[in-house]
C-alpha cells in the first residue's frame, strides 16, 4: 500500500491542490472522468467541514492511500482552540456522499476531527 | 430556429402589457415567455463574443441576464421596439462579463484554449466510447499529457459564472425544454427539499441548477448522463454542480 500525505492550511484556497492530488491518483487507477469528478465533489464536501467557507485557524493533514483499485482519502484537522468544527454529517452531505463515494465517515477521534472517504474504480 | 411561433411587434407589446398588469403569481410565467421570444436575439449577440475563449452556452446565460434586466426596465410608453431597446443592455452585460467576471483577464489564453478543447474532446470521446472517458484516453486524443488534462479539468472550476447571483428563474429563457420534463419530477424535488431541510436554499436556485442537483443526487444519473439529457457539455454540468454545492454549503453554514 502506498501513501501520500499533504498538510495544508485549513482554508478553501488550498482545496484545489487536494483535488488535483486526488485526481492525479485516480488517473493512475484509470478512473473515468465521471468518477474523477465525483471524487472531487466528495473531497470538497468533506473538506468543507474543516475549512468552513472562509477558512479556519489551523491545518488539515490529508492522506491518500491506494488499495488495489480503490483510493482512500482521510483527513485530520488540527485547529486553534477557539475553532468549532462539527463532526456529524448533515443529511444533505450524506446524500451527496452516498452518491459520489463508496464510503464516507466524519467523526471525532481522540479529540481530533477526522474524515475518511473511499472510492473504487467503476467495474 | 425555435419551434415556437415568433410573435409580431404588436403581440410582443401585448405580452408586455399583460406582464406589467399581471399579479405576482403569473409574472414568472409571462416573463419566461418574454425571455423565450427573445432568446434568439441573445444567442445572436452572444455569438459575436464567442471567439474570446468562453463556451457559447455560457455567454448565452450571461446575455439572458441582460435580457431580463431589459425586460424589467422597458418602458411601454416609448415608441421603440423592445429588441432595439434590449440590444445595448444585453451587449453591455456580455461586455461587463468579460471585463469584471470573465476569465479573459485572469486565465491565460493557453488555458482557455485547453478548456475549450477539453470540452469538445470529452463530448466526442464519451459518444464514441459509450461511457465516460479516462484521463489517459482524453490526453491521447488531444496529443497532450495527463497532467495537462488534469490541469484543464481543474481550471473549469476556476472561472466565474453569474447564474447563481442572478435573479430567480433566469434560466427559463434558455432552458424551456427542462420545464417540459418537470411535472412528475416536481413531487420528488419537493421531497428532496424537505428531506434535506434545504427548502429555502433549494428554492432560490435557478431551475437548471436545481434539476442537475436532483438528477445527480436523487436520480443517481452520472454527470455525462445529465449532460446528454440537458444537451450541455459534461464540463458545464460539472461546473454548475460544483458551484451550486459550494453555494449551498455556504448558505447552510450561515444558518
């Protein structure tokens, strides 16, 4: 299993880089364009919980792991003490993520907000 | 160019009179008819700007906003024909788009061309293959690298559109075919709105954006399938979808 990590400031400005890395890895796995677009939507949807619309004080660590034909993307947010981050998916997010990813979770793990996304190549 | 009958000058005036006099509940429909009547003019004017690196369908959308402004401002007491009156407003909107909001100033020419080429290639390949193409296939067809393709796809999201900032229902002019397909779908749409507790934000969306959202997340159609159904490019679907989702996220967060 190969893993790539990125650490970005918790701002939507840097999500483009996360999307590009995700799309690059998906390209290596020969995802179709539709699946790549879905993957990017999933990344945006999840990351939005951490960055908010205008950014937060802190960083997000994102790991990309390739398992056979599927790509797992996980994120952990490290925020300044004043920042409040919700760690339960809205119903709308859940609906979106069910459509664009194979699995998606958002939770608080040992006090750190984390997310995980898995998307496999269409058969 | 359209199947609908073109109204005479006098009929257009009557339609305006009816629109001005109509109760609020009927205004949307009458406005849509006015837009419908003049969408040909918008397309004609938009075509004059198409060599500047933006897809024609996007320009028509911008021009439609100008048309809507002209409809609101047109003074029936004037002798001038509406199309004569509307032309400078529509052209003004298109020019402003390029000046303020367009990517002409922000995105290098090379990337604009890349985006246009990508839109074309993705459409053709999708039809030839009968499925969504891979990045490798797109790169090969274009004679470029996978990296360049990825860059081009990402850029598609980077440039601004005006549709979501526009007044409600602006899309009706260019998209009458969507209205025809509604009907039974409406029920599900309402259900979707309810389920997601998003009613106010969903209701604010232009019809096309709402429909794309519905087809993707409620009906499970892929972006390519939606592109086929609505007769726009997959890149355009992707852009509209991403922007709509970003706006909804923003709206929800502010609650």
